[in-house]
C-alpha cells in the first residue's frame, strides 16, 4: 500500500511540472480542518459548545487541468486534533486528493474524488498508542469551490473508507481493550492561491 501512495505522489509531482505548459495552472493552498475521528456527525453535537476542540490545519500544493471540467490533484500536509474528555488525539499525515470538478455557474464548481492518505505520526497525550493498523488509507473528498482570478475558496467533507484503529498500551507495553477509530472524518475549509 505504501508503494501505491508513493506512486501517486510521484505522479502528482510530475503532473505539476507539466502544468506550466498547459492552459491550466498550479498553486498553494492552506486552511483549517474540523475533525471528528470515527464519526464526524456524532461529534458535532458534543463539540458545538466548544468549537475550537477539534480544529487542525493543512498546507499544500495543487495543480489544475481544464476549466469547465477539470482534474485537480493535490499534495497536502495535514495536522488534526480530536479532543476526548480531557485528552487529545493528534495525527499528522500526507494527503493526495485526486479530484474531478465541474463548473456550475460563474465562479462556483462542485468536485469530488478519492484521497490517498499516509499517516506520518499520531499521539494521545501521555498514553502510548500501539501502531495504527494501516499507515496508508483511502478516503473520499467532495465539496464546493469558488474560484476567482487571484484566489479560491473551497469547503469539502472528507471521510476515510478503510476502518483503521489504534490500540492503547499501558505503562508496561501491555495492550488495553480500548481502541480508537483513526479514520479521517472532517470538514475542510481552504484558501488557494494560483502561482501562474
């Protein structure tokens, strides 16, 4: 699975170099993530009174081929946070969304596609976590974008397809029965700046 992710990243990088010669472009993007590992919609009611509990961030690059119908690969570093009672689960990962979009009206478009995800690091306060079952997983992104000449905004929902759990360890390295669902389940707000 790691090889699939590396091939996708390499393909995306090679694609970026070809954008300079096409009618489309490339650029940088950054924004905020509101995360709810496992089931986003179950966590919304819980976190409504504390909206900063599960906020993370992302930064990356993107390419875009086409105008009315377009292909938009991205390579993004993402840091997420999920609060559980008085504890905090953090995850750092590389995302490679491969999005297809269509212009709807004016600057608005809708898009969707798979997202290849590689977990770089994770932690749960001072509690040790046994290795997450899979460092590589696949998810789905879909959302709406508004693209102007000098910047773009998009709001998307991301959901991991693969069930991916981490198991807690006690101080002696012995497994505890508690498990944490580490699948991404989040709303993502991004600002993008074209560089060409």
